[in-house]
C-alpha cells in the first residue's frame, strides 16, 4: 500500500546522539534519514511499484514529495532538509490526511509512518493533557485532532528516534499510542532496541520494512513451463463470508487450468487485482533448452547465461498470446479458488499480465457457472455434455419476458390501447391481437380482476361499431368472437384462439 | 423464507373505489354524435390490489435473488389454501399467478362467513418449520447442524376493522410461535429461530377508518412485529415496494439522462430516467464518499426510500475490443417500473449485449467518475460496481521492460493455437461424474500439453519442422495412444529418417537455432539435434506403454 513518510524536522531532531562506541557524532535527524533510506532500499529490491511520499513537519507541515515510485527523488529531498521550529503533531496529521485524500481518496489503504523524537515537548505535554487526562475545560480530542480517525483505511506506525530508556518516553509513549487508537488504524509505536545508534535504527527500519513490505513470491506454472513471479500489490488474506467465515490464503503455486474468450468472462467481479511480474533468476532458464544443451557434447562454452531480459519468460509468452487472441487464462490460486490471467493495459502502449482473483468458491461468477465444471472443449465426449457461455438461468427475469404490472393505471391503459391497435389492423395482426388479449386475460384472472374482463368485452364490442368502412370484414368478425369468448371463458388454461373465417389464410 | 397470508374473504371483494378511466386515449372519431358510447371505468377489488402488490414484491425479489430467497402464499377464506411450496420449481411468478387464477375471485357473499386469518397464520408458521432444500443440504453435514438457522417472515394482508383485532393477531401469533417451537420436530422440520411478522391493513379509498401503524418492534427474542396501513391500489403497492427494499437490503439507483427516441417523432430524442433496484452492497463504495455528497441520495417522493442518481454515459459505438473493467462486485437488478417504455428500452438495450457505464454526477471540481456499469450476461442484467479513485497499480512498467521482455522470438502464434485447443466450456451436470472434476481434468490436460514446450523459435527444431512433425507433436500429448496412433507416430519418425538420408535441407526457420556457432550450420549437426530434441520430447511424454513404444522406436532407429 502507498507509504506516507512523515518526518519531524523540529530543532529537537537535531540533538546530537552521544554514543560511546561510535566515532562520529550523529544528530537524531541523520539517524532518521538513514532509517528512511534503509526502508527505500528495501522497497527498491522487494516492492518496486510501491508509491512513497515524504511530508516534513514542525509547527507547520510541508509536502516535500507527493506519492511517487521515483525513490531517488525522495532520497534527494532527504538530503536537503532544513531544521525548523518545534514539534506539532497536529500539523503532521493534518498534512498527511490532506495528502492522502487528494491522491488516493477514501478507498485505498495507505500506510502512514510518523517519525519523531519521542521527547516530551510542550506539544506532547499538551496532547497528553487533552487526550489522556481529559481535564475539565480543556479541548476535547475531536477538537484537538479533527483529522482523526482517518477517513481512509490505514496502517499507522509511530517511530520514536530515541533511546528506549529515555525518561520522556513515559510521557510521549501513551500519547502516541492514544493517537494511533484514535486514528482507527492498525499500528503500533516503535523504539530502537538496545540504545540509540546507527545500527539499532537500521535494524528497526529493516524490521518494519520486512513486516509490511514483503513481496508475494510465487510460481506461475503449467506443465514444464513455469516462471517465478511477484504479485503486486501483494495479495492479502481474504475472509469470505458465506454462512460461515472461511480464511483463505492464496497458494504460492498458480496453475493454469485452461483458457476462455475474454468476451465470455466479460468484466468479472474480483476481490483483488494484481500485476504479475516475472522475476529474473540466473539459475533458471528454459528448461527444455538446458536439457538439450546438457546432452550436447562439450558445447558448454556456448551456454553463457543470457543477460536479464534476454532469457525467455513464460509470463511474457503467455501475455503475448493472451493479448493476440483476446483470451484469458483461468487459473487455480488455492483450494476451490480461481482467478483469471489476462493482458491489461493502463495506457495504450504499456500492457501487462494481470491476475484478477475471484471470490473464493466455485460459484462466484453467475454467468460462468460452477467453475469446477469447466472442462476442456476438445475433450468433451458428446456435443450434449456441455453448453456455451454465458450460462443462462432456467427462468427469464421479469424484464426479459412480457410481464404484466398494472400498479400504475397508465400501464393498464397502455395494454388495452395495444390490443385495440392490433385489432384495427386485423387480419394482418390477428396473431398479435389474440396474443395480447390472452395475456390480459391471464393477468386479470390471476389477480381476480373480473370487472376488467367484462369491461374489455364492452370495449371490443364498441370498437366493432366504430370500425371505419375501409376496415377489413374479418376485423368485425374477430372482434365479436373475441368479446363473446371473453365473457364465456374464465379458465386460465384456456386460450382464446382466432375464429376461422373464410379470410383465414389456408395453411 | 417468507409466507404471505392474504385474506380471500368477502371483505376483500369490496371495490377499492379508485376507478381507472379506460377511455383516456380514445377520442370520439368522426361518426356523428352519439356514435361514442363511454365505457364505465373499472375498479380493482381489494383482493386484486393485494394480489398485484404481492406479485410485485415477488417479482423484485426473484429478479434479484433467483435462488435462496423463498416465498410462498397462504390464501385464507373459509379454509386455508396453500399456494406454492419451498421447492425451487415453485419459486417463480408463472407458477404463482397460475395458482392464483385457479383460486378465482373472492366470494362477496357475507353469509359464507368471514375468512379465518388465524388459521392462515398457523399454517404459515407450520410452513416456516418445513426445511427448504438448502437447509436440508446444510443439515446433512453434522458439524453444520448447530449453525443452521431458521428465520422467516410472515406478511399478512387483509382489511381490518379495528386496532384491537390487530393486537389480538399479534398476541395470537406470538403464542403460536412458542407453541409450535415446543414440538418435537421430524428431521425435515426445524423450530423457528426468528420470525418477522408484518401486518398490512388495506382500506378502500376514501378511508373508512384509520388504524394505527407502528414500526418494527421486537416483541420477544423470537419475534418482531410491524403494522402498516395503506390505501388500496397504488399506495399499497408502493408500501410493499418500500418493504421489499427493507426486507432484502436493496437500494435504488436512478439512471438519468438516457437518450431515447420519441414514440411519436422518431427523429428527435429526449432524455429519460429509469429507476432500478439492486442489493445495497452495490453502493458500498459511493457510500464511503464524503458525507457532504448527500446530494447524491435523493428521497423519492411518496416512497420511503432514497435513490442514487447516476448519469448514463453513451457507450462508444466503435469500441469492439473487450475491455476489462476493474469491477469489484456484480449484482442482479430489477427495474422498478418494468413495463414502462424507458425501462424496457434500457433493458432491451442491455439484453442485446451492450453495456452502459454510469457516472457519478459531477462534483465541484468537474472531474468525471465512472462508478458503475450495467451489463447483461446470459439474459440477466447485472450492476457492476467499479473501483473508483486512483489505483495503486496505475502506470506500471510494461511487461517488455521486465525479465524476458527483450526476447523477440517467442512462439506466440503457437501458444495461441494451444490456448484454442485448451479452451474451457461449462460442462453439464449430467456428464458422468468421474473421480475428478472437469476443471481438474482440464488442468491435467494443460499439464500434458505443456510437458515439453520450448518457448522460443530459436530453442527448438522439432516445432519448426511444420508438417513433418505435426502429427507426432499433436498425438503425443494425448493421455493414451491407440495402436493406430502409435503407427502414425512411428511413420513420422521413419519419415524423418528418410529425409535425413536424402540429405534434404531443414526448413529455414531451423537455421536460427542457438546451437549453431562454431560448428557452423552443418546439416548433419542439425539432424543430430533434431533427433536429440525429439528424444527429449518423447521421454517427457512417457506416460503409457504405448508412448514408450514410440520412444523405443526412435531409439532403435537412431542406434542403427
């Protein structure tokens, strides 16, 4: 998830750390910057696509770098940080909240990392009074910190660059903890273990990085074709709620089951979407090629390991073919859990292999049916043993059939008008006339709307008398017949059929 | 599970006294005075109103939840007539309306005696104790047994004379639930864990007397109760629609600005609105938006619910390519006014295979946000919620910049062929169920097909041989080989030997092989590699005796 680094640049951060074992003198600020660089290094190797931003604060905040993947730019900003006045946590929270709202809105989970010095400054003391002691007359927490809780899903960690035995932590720790609690985010306070030094700060940042920015490494496989892959963003453990809660963890092995046309899967609902990034590993190369070479006699000198990017990758092959054929690959991502691999392009030029992970279970997409019943088209034993996409439901929905709703009087009037329109155009429209008439009759009977049938008969009779001279003679005969039938028949199973007249075309 | 208990007694035969004029469109035509006989307006009876309103209720529920939401009816006159059952084949309007038609019109004759609602309620509760198919299925596994809940709802529609009678009904209902639950249940029956009792009073227009309504109250842990009083015809239907939203957690969206040709004048078009219902979860993302965008939710006049207005975006006619939208969920919908012209235009447009993007109304900043998509799949219309806001996977580096991205001779057309050969189709249940599911079999097939599959043109000779090798590479991936197929494979091998002995050049594509190099592009060398590769492929596919025979044949030929 995008990371917002919020760094305290108050004067207290430039206090010198006295460490007996180290020669050079460091300011807390330097330790913090060192830590951030450790974190960026980790991201660079494990999670290159993560967005990082940098906000500094004192009594005011300043966004030094908005969210970017250019870690070097962030590093460059770190080099030129000025010292400002005093710590004021409210400014920090204000700044980060605005930044995240502007860039990501309220739906993207973000990670907020607040780096400060853990000293019991006036600001901390003040917050301690407001938040913890709840003194009468003082401002309430929601007034002091209007940006909490965060209006976006978040992880929130506070890092205090101070020695764990610093007495001021006794005051500041509870304040940090309270702020985390108020933020509604999951998180904790970190303090370097075993005294303040370059090493301990480095260890702390490494720990945080490993905890939160470990990448998902897996294998995409089909037969002998396989590729080590990274999924970005790393999939989270998902909870599916379906009468009972099932905890699902995505398998490390993603196997391809077969292929479908993208037009058939349409845009399926997915719990998450991940970029599938092939990972280059030096010892792995085209398995079949290696075998062939190994059998070759002393040609090893030709077998120089190809440089990165030149080594064929299954992901690239798969992506290319999926893109050309406009198809997707259904793959198994766990026990009774499936996903779809397809080519996806953010812009027209840069396309990528994307994995959409469906809801766990086999019946997650109604129009694909039960996913475990998907079988190979070429292996089907008989043409009757399978159907085609999309799966059609047994019954048509109300909007797909001619359904009668007379809640609004207008609907009933329109239906009657329709019958009369057909009536005037008989004998061409005889079939339509009786179809509509029977529909009306059926509906009226099922609703116990007896008056309507009588009235309809009256209307048909009147229509008969109103017929213009130009009307076809069959018209009058059919109308009289229909009106008589309407008065007679009260059985829903009985359909009124057209009167056979001399005008009826012989069939 | 819901049971409707509808009064079918004499009182329901009363007219609703809200006449419907049927002559509105008929203008007297020029036949001289007196030719036009006015038609007396018709009037729905209370029964008709109750029936049509409950049909609407069912229509919406079954449109959105085709399975899993069960409804049946108990029609009471002097006796109780059950309509429908929990069986899934009974859960559709066609079957319900058919049964209603069989029942006919309530008999207006008071001498027949009042209908007995109490019996109807008892029958309804008994029906609730019957397990549905889904419940029976769940009960089969012992660990689930305690988890299966039996919750239900009884909706009682009648015309009542006084408040006291409704009080009586409530207390009678409560006692009956307790009584029924004390029984010993057969394995196909279950006690009722919770029941929601909705009393709907309907009265003709103008109201004769006003009964007190009350909102949902919990009478006991087992029972909650609600009383509603509505004027027959339109009011009743709209109240039931509000109820359906509340009972099934549905929400309303109004698609606004749908351009539609005028009925009379086809050349001009006007904009229309269509309102649809769908599960409230489809709004999850926009509910999280800033609270001050409450302008999005507009209270619908005369109805007790709010509707979200989303703007129709005319789809681009040119976009033929399949776009994969970042869709997080898809829910079925039901149009509110299903027979209206705008509604049917929209649904027919969607059923025809087009999809429509829906946009949030522009906010102050003027940005467009596409939040939903309407599309039909297999004759059902779904509202897809799309992810809104910036995505963390935006603007990724192209796959060609990553590992393996600079290789240019991937066998992409060949892999495309493989994909077509391994296309998936939905199997029917009737297929004799083996020990493996179809998808597992498909997976195994993929495994075989890619057992030996060089990814680039330059790393293979076998797959560049075209017709010379084709029958072998196609057959060898089979699970099993017949004798004829083995002979077919052997023929390929003999043929290769023959062309080698004639010293024919290999297809030009083979010359790009990486093993070229110091030893030059010698023909013998190429043939040597070809047979070596062929052997490797056959060794990969040694899954049966017949496959082994093919390999043995090759080895034998080579050893000569």
